[in-house]
């Protein structure tokens, strides 16, 4: 018995088994026989002849058994002639089979009928990828007629050309591939298919070809997409926090499921007013007036249709094909949704079912997010009402950044309170917990801190007094506070820290970043063995001070020191920015990808050397205070000590002249001292409303004040009038590096 006889014997046995069992295992044997027939080059026509003979001999009822037996034959043909050489015109092997099949004059009609009887699409492509043959099933799947062949590469139905090219390269390298891909039907709608391709190499001078099958899996994909979309949108009811987020989720799901390219939501106000437009997709239109008039008319008509029902919408210039679907999501008709298709097409029953299910969930989701946005606005309004409402003093910028999602108010707060002509109280605090309890504690502590600041106590004493207040407030235990008093004239910052984040100070020169970690102690209402510490620091001109709560720098799975270092580095990069932009830049650079998960309160101050102005009685008792304030101002301006001593001496002499000479024999008057730093000079002006008396001829040790003033200053100008006397004094600062 030769190999062919052995094969036919095994084929007959397998067919008998299948006719008796009619199960998947016995049917699978046909596939394995097909693989063997391919390897052993068993004739396809011989198999068919033998199959017909066997059926005539085995069938008890030819009408019942013949279709089942054909299923067995078709299963065998899949890996054999369909996937390789059985349907290739002009091949020498097929010619040999044709010679052997003398008497089968209808072979071509049989082959065509057999190929067209397949439920799967079948195609043959030449070595360049051009489709040169396809069966009726494939024509139906693609919508492209046989008369249009050859369909050259890239094929007109391809959606993902790059993916198809990669699969084609894979076939050329290993000979076979199977993959899923979307294709575009001739009428424009999207179809999902499974593609199986095999490369068949030619012999001699013949070039290879590709044969393959295409199976429509759109229904399967649509079912999976419906399940996924429904599940996602049902989840969105609980997790979406804005209409924009919900529209984005809707677009993601509908883009895959029904090829939607844009989602538009329209909300009509209860009274008069223009509807609100919110869009997800490829558009910049966010105004009702800028919408396509045809689409506005579609929305207006939709308000009269039944709620929670989707209506397909066609355009007069393209009848018979839907451009999208419109639905009303509320019984009041004040909220409508438009799903715009990427390409106008016929809407299938599966599409309608999906959209109907989605609309039900979208209606609930829209109600949820609109309620959430209303609650969010109320929450933020309450939070901001608890924070200072007035504009901060010059040189300050404040920010409050709520956590995401910001539905709950928190216990973070800041305060910047003027407590004198040039003294500012600064408080940044953080109460334990979240929600209304934390906000209530925060409100009480903030009011207490304000009252204590107004009374004029220093930072350490203020925190000790806040300890007493916190011990009387439920849940105020462990509140952290950084409290400071700033003299904007001298730049002296006095501060004390009750368990809070240290402040960050960045100088105007690179590399001058300092963490204010000293003067630290335990949080409020925590027992401590010693008084709270206090320290002071002079802020250099041009330096930037930042106080903040831990939400700015604290991250999960990361050391707080890393966050502090990152915040200092970001602040150091903002020295050239305007003050109003510094806080926004810091918040933007430090924001996590998902947004802040804790509230952030922030106070930023940039110290510029402001002019010094002292207006006081022209009495000897005021001179000591003038000297001290001037010395502090010069120290804050980084004036060298030796020059600062000369300036204090000269200005003191000018003020002494006001006291001793300007109002001699008159009622006590006033004197005014103005000092400024400009263009590398210290410029001082002493003004009074009197006139300096003429120096006596024999003045003894007196009368040398003007000589001293001229000798120690760069320039001195006196201007005396009946209305008063002005002394303008200039001191040149030493050049840098000199």
C-alpha cells in the first residue's frame, strides 16, 4: 500500500468516525488530515472523489448526512488547498491535477462554487500585495466589487496601513500570520475582521503569492465594546468629577465601539440665556453661537423628542446616511448630547442598542457630575470665606490650592495681617483632619491668631498663647503653625515654628537658598518642657520667602526631604519672575500628574529695599529711635558697617540741627527723614518747617556739624526758605568687588 492509499484509508476511517460521533474531536481530525495531505501532496480532487464515493456508501439519509459530511470536507480543505495552492490559476500542480481529473469538465465551476460557499472571505494577492481574486463572502464584507480588481496596495479598505504593512512583512519572513484589524467598508462604516494570510512561494520563474481568509468579527467586537462601554460609564457615575471628564470617557468608549469622533453636550439655563456648550473631540468650538447652524437646529428639535432615546440625524446633502445621533438626557429637556460619527453611514441595530444603553448611564452620570460641581463650588466658596478676603500687602502673594477632588474643605490656612506702619504678621497653619471639623478648628485658630497679632506680641509668645487657645478647642491638638512678624522696612523677620514645614528663603544670587529650620518646637497643645524658641533673620534685598503647608511637598512613597529640596529648587528658578507669577509657577511645577491630593496654603514675599521715612517731633528724645531705625535699614540694605556708621552720624547731625536750630524760640515743630537706595547711592533728605539760626562767632566746640557732614558725605546741599529748611545728603556705595 502506497502513501496515497494509506491516506485515503485513514480519511475513510476518520469520516466514518465523524458520521457516527459528530463532535468537535472527530471534526478536528479532518484538519490534521488536511495538514498531512499538504505535506504528502495528496490530490485535492482525489480526496473529493473519494469523499463522494464514501458518502454514497455511508449515508443512511443523503439529505441529512451529506451536509454534515461536507462540513468534514471543508474542515480538511482549510489548511490544504484554501490556504495554499488549491485555488491558484495557472500553477503547474493544478495543471497536473486537471490532467488527472479528465472527465471533470465542470471542475472550474465546482471550484468557484466551493470557494463562494465559504462563509469566510477568501482572497488571493500577488507578490506586490495586489488583490487579484476574492470570493462573494469577501465582497460582501468589504463592499468592493470583483470588477474593481486588482485592488493594489495599499488597499482602499485599510484603516491601519502601518499595522497591515508590518503584518505583510511578517508573512514574508515566516510565511504566515493571523491578526485582528479594523477596515473601512465601501459605504464608510467600520468593520472589524480577523485576517489569516499564508505566503505560497512559486517554483522556477514563478513569483510567490499570498492567500488568506477574512472573517467578520464586528458583532463579537460590538458585543465586547458594549460590555466595556457600559461598564466604564457605569463606573463614571461614581468617579467622574466634571462634565468634561465624563464627555472624554464617552468619546473614548464610543470612538472604539461605533466610530464616534466628537461628543457635544448642550445645557440650557432655567431662565433666559445662551446654552452652555461642552465638547470632547477634534474641535475648538465652545460657544453656542459658533456651532454649525444645522447642529443648533438639531439640538433645538431634540428637546421635543422623548428623553433617553437616541435619534439618528441625516443631512439633506447626504440622505440615507446618518451623520450622528442626538439624545435628551433629562426629563426637563435641558440637557442634550450629540454623538458625531467619523464618517456618515447606516446605523446598525447593534449600534442603536449600544447607544440606548449608554444614554441611560450617561443620564445618571450627568446628574451626578452636575451635583458634584455644585457641591464643589459650595465647598470652595465656604473654604475661601474662611480665608482672608482682603488683598495682601504690597510685596506679598498668597494662594490656596484645593485638593483633587476638592469636595471636602480642609484645615489649611494662611493669614497676612498688617500690624503697624511697616510690620506684617504672617501665619501659615494646618489642622489635623479634613472636612467641616478641620475647617471649624481652622476658623477658630485663625481668629485667635489674628487677635493676638493685633495685640503686638512677638512670635514665640503668640504661639504660647495659641497653645492655650488650642487646648480649649476640640480637635485642635497637634495643629502645626509657622508664625512670623516681618519688618518690611528693615527686612528683619522674627519667627517661631510649632511643628510646621520650615520656610524657604531664596536670595537674589544663585545658590543662596536657606531652609528656616531653627526656632522649631512641637505642634500646638502638645506638652513641652521649655518655652517656645524664637529667632530672627534679615532678608537680603531681592530675596524671596515662601511659607506653605505640607500638601505642596508631601508625596506618597517619597521622603519629605526630597519634596522640600524640590520646592526650594523650583522657587530658586523664579527670582526673575514677577511676584504675581511666582506662586503660580511653583504650584504648576510641583503639581503631581493627578493633581494635589492635599490642600495647599502658601504665602510668598519678595523683599525689596523700600525707602525709609520717619516723621517725628523735633525733640532730642527722638534722636535715639531715629538712629536705631536708620541703622537697621542700612543693615538690611547690605551697606558696609563703616559706611553705615558714617551715614548714621551725618544724618543724626542733620536731625540735631533741626532740634537745636530750626524751632529756636518757637513752639515744638516736626522733622521728616527720607532715605532711599538708588543707582548705587544712599540718598537722605532731612526736612523741617523752621530756619537754622546763624552760627555764633565764638561757638566754642559747637558749629562744626556742617563741616563734619560735608567731610563724611559725597554731597551735601542745604536749601533754606521761610517755609523751612531741607538738607539733601548723598553717599556713594563702594563698587562690588572693590
